[in-house]
């Protein structure tokens, strides 16, 4: 019985790792692309936070960036 439980934990951990890796890759891609196009790396994440807060998120500071990144991941 312990073997099945271990396999379930392994599968769960692999799914979580894959999701985190994909989210991190997307985070980096969006930030780097925005920076290369002349914007601030924080702009995409303020936009994500704007889905919850509204247009005022664009005027926010680093707390809006953290909120956007947390919602994204």
C-alpha cells in the first residue's frame, strides 16, 4: 500500500513542478519581451492585477506587481 501512496506523491510533485516551471518561463518571457519593446518589466503584472483591482492597478507600485505575479502563478 505504501508504494501506491509514494507514486501518488511523486506524480503530484511532478505536476506542481511542471506548472511552476511553465509559469516561471511565461513570467520571464512576458517581462523580457516588454522590456525589449521599451516598456517596464512590471507592466504585464500590473495588467494582470488590473483584472482584480481595475485600472487603478496601473498607477500602483510594487504591491500591484506582486499581486499580478501571484495571480499569474
